[in-house]
C-alpha cells in the first residue's frame, strides 16, 4: 500500500511558529483526524501512523508540534504544572481555526490525550465529534512518576538525548519542560477527573498492559465518570505507544471509531490476539 506523503508547513499564532503537517484530504473535502502528540513528541515522531490512518479512514490527518517541540518556537522553562490545561484552553481552538478544521476527531497520545480530554470537557466545539486517546493520563499514578524518573536517568546517562535531538530543535527544552513539570511535587495533585466528568462526546481509549507510564485505571476513570460512551481497547504486553507497538490493532480500532462518528468509510477492526475490547 502506498502511504500518503505529508504536506509540511507552519502556522503563526500569537508570535509563535508551530510546525504542521497534513496527510490525505484537506478539511474542505473530508473530515479530519487531529493528532496531539505525547510529552516528548513532535510531528515527525508520529512516524507512519498518520499515513496509515489516512489510508484506513479516507480522512485527512493534521498534526502540529506544540510550542517547545520539534521545529516549533521554543518555550521558557520551567513549564507550569498547568501546561496541559494551558494548551487545551488557550491554544487548541486557535490551532484548529488556523488549520481550517471543520469536522474532526481529536486523537491524542499520552499528554496529547490529556489535552484533548481537557478541551472536550471545558470547551464547546461542535467540530469535535469524538476523542480517540492512546495511553492518556487523567490522574497521576505512582507508576507514571517512576517511569518519568527513569526517563530522566536515561536522558542524562544514555543516548536518549542524542536520539531526541534528531526531532527537536531545542531538545533540552523539550525534555526538561516535560520531565521537570511531572516531577514537580505540586504535580502529584494534578487531576482532570472534573473535566472528564463533563465529556459528552464518545471516546475510544487504547491502553497497553505493559505501559511504564500508566495502567488501565485511566480507562476505568473515563468509563466511570464520562457522560458520553467510552470504548476501551486493552492491548496485552503493549507499552506506552500502541500506535507504534500494535499498529494494526490500533489503526483498525481508530478506523472503526472514526467510521461510526464521521461516516468516512473506515474498515472494520480486526480483533488481534492481544486485544481485549471493553
């Protein structure tokens, strides 16, 4: 299968430059899957996943690197503990407006999933028809903090910094902005259950059982609190990046969800041996 090549560019907002990429159709001719990357992510770190989503759904896919990531404008450190709320409430709508998004699913990974959930629980935006969240955080678990402490050690003592530097213009700002915020003692009280409890649109949550940054408790929180329907896909033996580690199962689940929410002709999902639907 030939994968769609991205159309790269940038948008300027409030004096900040944000790198962007589109795959497949534009918002004038098809619905859009909007990608929100993880706490160390960028446009490039989605790898082939956006092209695979476009092929499976017929939707356009739009991604951008948030401030401090990829080739976007740098940020001043430290990031505030509220940085995910700030992104959701101050930046996400202007980005969607600038990109011309008309009808969409927000697909967020890790921090990006949390930002999408905060947005859906805080902002009325009829363009957003559903959330597909990969390994999101709704509350802080001890396993999350342990994983982030371990990442700090690898950044200081292994080739992790050099590998991340391939994808981030300011690799230290990208890493320490994320790592120091999560390890700030005040972050232990970070919690978005109140926002989750106000989400009315459908959600799909994909969680691996071997995720070093979170557990299926995150899925249970959403199923317990959200006002809209919550579907869960639990992938046995999969870590924090199900779209890269279990790509076929993740793409199939997202495609089916998108098809039902946006009517875009996605294929039905294949229930892989390591996948459990809830």
